[in-house]
C-alpha cells in the first residue's frame, strides 16, 4: 500500500498525485465518491454502476415512491427487461438485414 501526503488549500481542495490520477484514469471532470468510515476518509472513483444507481434513485423519487432495496430492485428489473427487449429487437433487425450501415448513410449523405 502506497501513502501520499497532500496539503489542503483554504478552500478545502487538494491535488491527487499524478501517479494516483494515472492509475485510476482520473481526468478533469472525473467524479469521485468520498466515503467516511469511522476515522478514515476513503476516495473512490465513481463507476458507471454508481451513476446508473443515481439515475434509478432519481426515477424512484420522481415517481413519489419510497426508496428501499425492494423498490430499487423493482426499477432495476424493469430497466433490465427494457434493455433485453431492445437487444432482441436489434438482433432480429440484424438477422433480417433491416438496418442501415454507416457506409449506406455515407453513400446517401444522410445524417453524416
């Protein structure tokens, strides 16, 4: 385990060492989760799963539902079914060649 000493500014900001930013592929605008665990502060890069969970929670709140593990599971299940349906439709279109390729669009100069 590596350890780094950083200095906090008067605005509560500090710079993550370059080695850390590179290891975790953090760039300008990267979102980081701050977790307080007892006397420890843990910084974790936010993942796509974190962002997705936030969107589901926002939907639950928008719908006026209670936020619970059960409601979150319900919304995740509904989302998964929708994605599965879209994937099946796309596979059928691909099998029956009912799709437009980028090459077709370029030939017709549509939306390119």
